[in-house]
């Protein structure tokens, strides 16, 4: 079964450093998302991306965050200057259409020290 | 928007018994729901979905029931197995914004051998 893949599985960084989380969505999908989950809390929406632009973003997704689809397969989340509170599991997700189910990757555990 | 909540943070069942996990949502206009399974350190795994034009949907050993009157849905797992041990949460699609899903906080299912 096709799956969303994410790298790295774990990322440790110093506060203030930039990180890039990478995702390869399912190949024929058109809608891409980033969610995050702070330990013990709900999965939270960050941003959605369609047709090479952001279609929706939450209040969490401030100017420190950006997303990019640099080629036909990758979808990245960049945090420009990480803060301690950015420590979380970050999930990439994709779907083929707005009527279809949302598939998640296995996540990147980001630890900001 | 939407608010999604689960009724029990933890549920313990005996192997072979049936499990029922509950979820409530707040927006009566919500029309698409997904149940996910999340094992430790992994991403949410799609189990089953249901649209508001249905009251019940069955998969392999799982059934989702939707009660729109009381804005409640449940996931039933038949003949629960040790491999079913995980956190289960429901997600409701924002009825006004197909890009957003709202997630419940999860019920941890413990299956006792």
C-alpha cells in the first residue's frame, strides 16, 4: 500500500537553529498537510498546501514556519529559528482529493534543546 | 470550527472481547469522520471513515457508528487482539473548510492477554 514517508525520524537541534523536516507524500496525491502533536496532546493542524501554495494555515504557523514543494515529490516544513516549545512530533499527511481519506506519515520527533 | 472529544482516556479489555471507543463532536454540520490508530512512536494509521449520510460502516473487525442526533460516534473492535493495543482517536473534517481536520485527544486501548 502506498505510504507517506518522512525523514528524519528524529531531529535534535539547539534553540535558534533552523530545521527542515522532509516528507514524500503519496505520489498521486494533490493535497498536502503538516500537523504536529505535542507529547500527550491532540494532533494539531499547522498548514495545508495545494497547487504549489498554502491554502490554509493555523495560528501556530507563524512567520518562523514555511513550507515548500521543491520538486514533484518532496514536501518540506522549515522552522527558521526553533524555540523550545516547537518540540513535538511533526506529521506530514496527504490526500488525493478533498473527498478522500487523509494519510499520515510516521512522523519526525523534533527535540529543541 | 469544531471540537472533538473522547470519553475515556484509557480502556482496558480482555483479549477476545469486543471494544467500544467513543467520540463526541460539537458541530452538527460536520459530515466526514475518520478513526485513526496510533501506536507508540508512529503516525496515525487510518482505520475507517464514515460520512454523515450513513449511520454505520463496517470494515474488517471494526464498525463505526454515527449518531448525528447526539453528535456522537463510536468505534467497535470485534474480538480484540493484543495487536490492537494503541491510542485510538477520531477526527472530524471541518464542514466549512475541507483542509482542516479536528482531532480528539485519544483513548489508549490496553488489551490484556
